[in-house]
């Protein structure tokens, strides 16, 4: 598709839709919108527009569709796959002004929010009413809920409560043609034709721009217990994960961390933590509920499983402050790794029982190609984030041979029954690996769906496939 550049006449028309104060068009003003949290990628849009309501988004999409201007929707810019980068220039539509929690329906346990609401603000607002929205990515303090929907983002507590797919009931969406639809209904059941809500979740802004989201909420657990278990090896820690569930316990969080990651958190974040010699891997395990006796019984079962898998020791957090400090280790790990080395982050996911083979294989592949890795993630979901560290690799090997190593990691992931991404999405950086998992039939179906929603291919072009 041959797209048009935004000339002075087209810029004037865009400005007329949203107002002069809601348009950025100079390189200096646009710089913050040229990148996200993906390493090393910078693409400048030609113009950034900040609409304030659905009508303005629809008008922008109609105009861009008619004039073949590529459009990139943008949330908070916290993505890790380049999904919100304007790789074809054109217009970027920033959803930052869509920042209102429109309604919390306590009778039906539902909420209606705009996509620019910061996830943690929504979580905290629901909690004030005794309700839980459990989708809590590590970047919850800065990411937007609309971006979470676009990338099917997760977080530690979806292991017990389910992914974002279980919590989005309905959405208002502007299509690339400028038409506005609601994707479903504000009901817990939906058996009325194709489920467009589920199709749009995880579509990475390629099929439509979400302008309102109706979510399910649940009663908030009032009690929790937190354990930090250490192991002599990654394999022992990962083997314990599946065993916990087989013992009949579903933790509210189950996270894996390697020793090197904790060392870097201590160094970068100034954390006071007693890291014992020989402890090479850790599981952060949370159990929650409303009955303390039940929680303690679950913790006892978990502890029995840990002992059977060569656990060195278990730290039980005694106070809220200690719980927060332990959670801070996990939530700041990505930032700490970034601060210490040139790196690339991959997002693998396999069935839980395959985690020991996955992490062992990752280390073997690293040895083969000369890179190190720091792994952590939502092991309760089988979701392991692999931070590839340059270590002793030469610049030439890093630039030319690393891709072969990453390919082998994804080949291993697929061979273990996994897939290319668990929660970060495909965007720009992962799309070349999609054929390792998916067939030409998959691509034909996806492209057919894309063409129905976006006949001119203007919306977030060049992403996923």
C-alpha cells in the first residue's frame, strides 16, 4: 500500500478536527512519541493528534482513510514489542486525553473506563469500593488500560483470576473507516454471533481504536500471605511450579526470579536484601482469600511441595512493609536489568510443566552463542521473560548472530508446546518469528480479517505480520 505524506493542507484539516492545541508537528515536540520501551527502536510520526472524544477519533479515521494516511494508535508508550511505533510515519493518535473512569457499577460489579486511564489508578479506585480488577502488569503505575487490552497484557495475579480476556465484557471501538461500534454486550455470557470483543483484545491496534472499555470486577480478597522460596538451581524452582498446582493450590501470584536479577535490583535500587550464597533461583508465592485458616492451610501445602523440590529456605513476609519490599524486587527487575547492560528482552510461554526444560535450554543456547541471560516472569502461567545480555559477545556477533540464538529459543519454546509471546505482543520485533509457530493458513485468515476491518490497510500497518 502506497501511503500519502501529510502536507500543509492535510495538516490543516487534522488541526481543524482536534484543535491547534491538540496537534504536534515539530520533531522536538514529537520526540517523546517516537519510541516506546522496546530497545533501540525510534520512528517519528509526521504528526501527533490528541483527540478528546470518540467523535474526534472517528473524524480523524474517516479523514485518514479517505486520504490514505497511515495511523498509529498510541497509549502510554510502555510496550515492549514496538507495537505503538509509527514505522510508516503518518499520523499518531495519542489516547492520553481519554483518562476518565466513567462509572463503577457496584450492583453489577462492572466498570466503564476510557483507554487512557492508568491501570494502577483503576485498580486502586476499584479497591476503594472493595472490588478487584486483577490485571496488574509490572508497568501498572504508568501503562494505560487501553494498551493492556491491545496487547492482552497480564501480570502476576492473572494466574489465579484469569487474563484480561476474562475481564473485558464490551468495548466501544472506532473502525479504520471511521464507523463506531460496540463489540458485544455488558453481560457475563455472550453467544450472539462472532465475539468481536475477544477478537479485538490482543489485536495490537490493527483492527480498531478502543475508546471505551466495560470491565468485570470481583470482590476484593481481604487477606493474603507472601512467601519467598530459594533454590539451588533454576530447574528445581521451575519444577516446583507445576507441582504446587497439582497439590490442589492455586496461588494468587507465582513468580520466578534468577539470582542475577536480584543482584542487579540490589545494586540498582539500593535494596537491603540478604542474598545467601548458593541461592540461585527464587519463587515469589502469594496466597489470598477471606479466611486466614484456609490461606495458612494453602501455605502449608505449598511448603510441603517446596521441600520436596529441594527448596533451601522459605521467607514468610510478616508485615505489609516486608511484603511490599519483596514485591518491589520483582516489579523493578526489568528496570534494573536495563540499567546494567545492553540487552534484548523476549517473552516466552510454555505449559507450566515444561518450564525446567525451557530454562535449561535457554542457558544452553546462550552458551552456544556467547550471550548471558537473566530470566524472570509469571511462572505460574508458564510465562518466562528472557533478558538476553550482551556479556562477552562481540559487537559483530551481537548484531549478526544473536538473531540465530533468539530463533533457537523460540524453536525450543514451540517444541515444548508454547508460543511466541505470552503478554508483550508481536508488534514489530517478534513478527519475523511468527512462522516458527503459525502456518500460511493462519496468515491468510489473519490478513482476511484485517482486510475486512481495514480495507485500505491504514491502521497500525506493518505490525504482527
